[in-house]
C-alpha cells in the first residue's frame, strides 16, 4: 500500500508540474509585460482651450502667394541690446551664462518637443542645436490670416514670446511649416500645452484654423480635459 501511495503521489506531482509548465508557457501575462493602456480621449472635451478653439473661424488654407520671411520683419527684433532669440533662450534655459552683448553663451534646455535635456553652447557649430520655434509656423500663419495683418502686426507676431519656444533644432526642422494636423511633438506629455499655445496665438492675432487642423486639436485636447491657455 505504501509503495502504491508513493507511486500515485509521484505521478500526481509530475502531472501538476506539467500543467504548471503549460500554463507558464502559454499564458502571456506570465512572461510579457502588460501593454500600457491608450490615453482616454473624451469625445466632448471642455475647458478654456477648447472653448477658445471653438471661437476661432474655420476656413481653408489661403494661397501662399506673396509669403516671405521678410513679411514678418527682417530677422529677430530687439529690446535694447538684446535680440528676441537670446531673450527666449534666457527665458527657457536654466543655468545660463550671458556675455556683455546680451548673448546666451551656455545653458541647459529641458526640451519640450522631445523631452530630452540639451546642453547649449554658443558657437558656429553648436548654436543650432537649440532653435527658437514659431509655435504657429510663419508660413502657416500667412495662409491662415496673417497676410491680412499690417506689417507691424506681423513683426509683433514673429517676436511675441507667446509664439516662441526654445526647442531641439532637429525637431524644429522636422516640423517645418506644419500645423497640428501634420506635425506634433514626439513628447506626448507636452502636446496639450503645445496645442493650447497655438490656439492662444491664433486668437491673439485673429488667425483662423483649417478643418483638419481643428479636428487634430480637438483630438489632443480630448486627452486633457480642462486644458487652460498659457
């Protein structure tokens, strides 16, 4: 009896071991990490940014005819001895060193577009590592109402701190003249703030949004109910 009992116990243990091995191999949650759930998108987003977006005129893209960077002023404007680029660098970077010409020589950027830290050093080969982005690209602004502004208003738009962010140079080049329907920051945590800033600029300068652009903006704002404007 004892020998038979031992045999049965050995057989049962072996069967259980096989069952556990099968479960371990074929149940994905035993050996694969859980897939992060997608952000919940509200179908009826609300908040200051959404409300302001809904106040903007919706129209198609106007022709690019007549556009040139010079329509928004000849380069950066100046406040005293400081140009707009260096003013924004000083605002957005930390631990900055500034020379006697009001130029930022070095600093650290927590880049909003990529989420990475970029060490900045002024120089012919390094200054473009960080660029100043027009949040509403100037050519896009031109095609959504800016050509109807006066030259002084366009120059003000191009130098408005609300419209400007210090960002990763390659990301800025990738964006080019894209709007929200064609380009968004790879750093998803910043997308709501990015869209809110675009909306604020468009409201301030009476620019319109294109249908696909508005749809894209609403989709992003659906992930952050209550988003305010900067």
